[in-house]
């Protein structure tokens, strides 16, 4: 039952983020165990790319239980992107937490990005806390096409 709820929450998070943005975008999310996301619990997602000329913003987002997450005010993440030609890039991103249950927080970590290869772009997200995190329900990636770098 918890798995079904977690999937629903992940889909809901993607829908909420997608609805709040103005440019054409793609997003993908995956559920996280809200009872304790282990540090080595890497969450992986894949987005297929067919457009090799558009500039984009790439953001990471999280659906949380509000301020209850690990009793801290931010979520420190590491996002690794693997391109179709197997190049890798790792970025560190800090997401602030909202105060309400079901808060979605989002942070752009790459602007003016050009996904120059067709095919699957793989995103791996993990937290960098020393202990398991409680209260994170889903994490995801959002890629928004921009018009000359503008949304």
C-alpha cells in the first residue's frame, strides 16, 4: 500500500511542478521512503531527448512533509547527469523547505543548458546528509525549454 501511495505522490509532485511553470517542459519524479531515505539510496530517473538545439533550464525538485524533514531547513542533494554518450556531470544543490505538508520545493541548477545528444539522459539524485532523511516523499527533475535563455 505504501508503494502505491509513494507512486501517487511522485506523480502528483511532477504534476504540481509542471502546472506552475510557463515554458514547455518535461519532468520526471520518483518516490522516496518518507520514513527514512538512506544516504546510499540513489533515486534514478530518465528523460528522453529529441531536441538537440533548444536551450533549457534544468531543475531538481522535492515533495516534502514541510518543516519536519530531518529537523533542518534545507535539503542538500547531489545530482549526477549521464548523457547518451556516457559523459557525467555532478552538481550539488541545496533546496529550501516549505512549512506546509506536501510542500514542493525546486531549484534550478543549470541554466542555458544544451542537450546536444539525442537519447536518454539519466539523472541520479542522492542526499548528502550523514543520517537517513525523514519526510521526503519524492524527488524529480524538470527540464524547461527557454527562448534564448528566457522562460
